């Protein structure tokens, strides 16, 4: 789902940090042997509704950090695509590949934002995100 960013783009911290919602969904899927994304969403919602507020707050803070990283790397990828699209020295195929990656990343970021929004609704407030 993620990982389209050209090596070297995005902060080291963003690349080092895990993808909380994705990892949680994969762990839940492997534990329950589910195969569809809709089932993953259902299981993820059920799991999030069952965790205590302290754990949910930690998950929300991780998801906020992840979302910030996704936005940052999406912006860098978009800028790279724009440069490639306007540069006569870069093959058009490369620019088209970057464009496709940009669209994929936008969809992935939108999906992560939906999860984050749901988590914030469950939590009932926006927590303070401490600096790294």
C-alpha cells in the first residue's frame, strides 16, 4: 500500500516509524485469517472500540504522527513528479510512473485519514502529540 516514495525522500524519522493502522490491520488479519479489506475494516473497528482509552490515545498519537509523515512524503513525491513532468531530460515513462505513484499515495493517505478520523471520534478529543 505504501512505499512508493523514491528512496531519499521524506524525513528519516518518517521512514523509520511504523505504520500503526496498517500493521494493526495485518496483525488482526493474520490472527483471524481474514482476506478482504472490508473484513479488515470491521475487525479494526471492533478492536479499536474494545481498547481502553489509554491505549486508544497512544494509537491515535501514532496515527497522527503517521499521517503527518504521509502528508510530508506525499508532498515530496508530488514535487518530484512535477519536476519530472516539466523536465525535457527526464523520460516521459518515468514521469508517468511518478504520477501513478502520486495517485496511489493520495488514496493510501485518504484511507489512513479515514481511520484516524474514526479513531479520534472514538477517543472524543484530539490528544497532545509530544515532540519526538
